[in-house]
């Protein structure tokens, strides 16, 4: 498993806070299909910030890179072990893989630009990034109940235009619809299931909650719980409970 790092590689300590990610943050197959399609015909792929293996294609040779021992330990047995390294210093030669991918991780990197340049350096093909648009998150209904959380997330997620500019080349940015029964437990995955946010285990698998002031979190969760109990949430947002998908902040960036 390797040594536990004395300090986190990014802004969230996955050694202490990542224990439930393999359960709560399972790749959604519909989102995964978009990521894998963006990899094109690549046979060798580096997955940077690989975590417990979410979104790794199983029909290609994957070199997984993950700095947190707690996350590497959660990788299922059928996936290759991950290399202990960070995005900013990939232990690969130039142009050594067909494609590079980074899913829901770039906001954790200590040096975003260096990490993005590393994706381009090691890949002779596309660099595929799944991330969130921080500005778009302000339109998510959770802003009404825990604005402090959304404010925290806005400061973490890099501007989409900046990511595209650093990656360079021919870049496309596509919104990714979130299905109503999304299996990857990030925030907007529960757009139609508001009661989920009352569960501490759900919140623990979303790093933004951990990085937000605990008193603000407690107030916001209580406010949401009260709104659900009184029917106020359903009066405003009840239509979402049957909306098949939600187009919100999830973005797929592909640089060729």
C-alpha cells in the first residue's frame, strides 16, 4: 500500500477522510461511457488522481496514479495497484501513453497548471478531464440551504476556461447530464433525492462538506431537514423528484 503521506497532496486529506469513497463514489455507467468515449481508441491510459478506481476503463491498459494510501487500499482486486505519485510529478516518460484521464480530481491538485501540463507531457493522444464548473454550482438548489458549502466549492473548482487554456490544443467542453439514479455520490447526484444530504455518510463522501465550517454545515442541514419536514422543499423543487436527468455543473473537457 505504501507509506501514508505526512501531509495531504491536495486540499483534502484522503488518508483520514476517504474511507467511504469506494462505497459512496462508484462510477456512474452513463457518465463513464462519456469519459471512455472521449479516450477514443487509446489502448494505454494513465489515470491521474485515480482514487479507488472510479471511471477507469477495464478494457484498456491503465496506469493508475494516486497519492493517498487510504484510497489506493480501496481499489478492487481486479484493478491494477496504483502508483504512489502526484499529478504534478508523473513518473512516466514523455508521450508514453495513448491518453491521459483525470476524473473529479483536478480541484484537489496542489499545482493545477503543472498537473495539467503533466497530463499533456505523458500523453501522445487526448487528455480527458471530468470536473465541475464552480459558477454553475450556484444554481443548484442546495445554495438555498447551505450557501457556505457552495462558496467553499466555488473557490476550489478551477475556471473551465483556464483549464482549457492550460491544456491547449483543440479543446472541447461538454456539459454532462446527471441521471436521476446516479451512482456516483457527488453533490448534484442527489438533485432529486434531497433527504440524502441529511445522512452524515453521504456528506462525508463529498469533500466540500468536510472543508466547510462545521457550524454552517449544521445550520444548513437543519434548515434542509425542516424544509423537507414541512413540505417547503417539495413546494419549490418537487418536480425534480421525477426529472430523469439534471444538467448542472458537471463538465467533460477533452484536449487533443
